[in-house]
């Protein structure tokens, strides 16, 4: 055998062996990942303005008057800019029209049934503060996952809904929704009519 061809032949054989063994590895795809979300510590401030209600809201939120066209006095938003979220609050005085407000609230919660997997209702009864209502937990890829209404059943009616300005993906939003659901519960627990 020619001494000049031996190094080339040896290099070719080693190259062939390296390629043939490299092709037998099993590649496992990485699982789909989600962003890591850091949540702030839960601390609350008291909101008490000229409207006939007061409540506590998180320090990482900001209470702003609702300036949308058609909004009424005492309609506010609790914005969470870092999370693109808002709790929309609308208030109506009751004047022999409570049933109409209750039906509207029910209809607005249940209009999500097209995409909802389930809607769970939790009764709110706080006779010490004269606050009654229903909390709606809406499961699935819906625009609003948490809605509620509060009333004293004679003079006041307030409705709230949590929304996020983002593409709806229930798996990736689940921890955020659960975090802000706790704030909605705190809102309800500290809510009072003035």
C-alpha cells in the first residue's frame, strides 16, 4: 500500500465512523416553556372617594375614573399596568330596578359560555356590612375569568370584571388570574357602602 495514501484513507475512515455514530442519537424535543412571572408582595391601600362605596386595592394597582364613552359617575378601573390587567367597576343606584341589574350581570357573566369550560358561582353574604352578591369564576379561554356583583338590595348595585389585554391562553394566564383573583376576593371582603 502506498504510504502517501494511508493518512488520507485513515482520515476518511475516521470521518465515516464519526458521521455514522453521530446519526444514531435520539433527540428529545424540549417541552414548551412559559415565562417566569414574579409577583409583588400583597399590600393594600384604602380607596374612599366621592362615590357611595369604599374598598381596599393592591399597591401595585392604580384606581382611575373610567373615561370611556358612555361611562357613568362612580365607574372606575383598577389598572395593573405591569400585567396589562384591569378590574372594571361599574356602579348604579337602585330604584325599583334591582332585578334588571341582576339579570344584566348574569347575562354578562354567562355570555362567555361559548368559550367557557365551566362557570362556578360563589354566593357573597356579609350581613355585617350589608353586602351581598355573587362571584363568578369562569374557566377556559375567555376574555374575563373573574366577575362579580355586590348590592345592598335596596339602594346600591356594583359590578366588577377582571380583564387582561393579551392573547388568551388559559395555561399561561392561569397563575396571573389566580394571583389577581385573590385581589378581587380582598376587594369584596373589604368592600363597604358609604
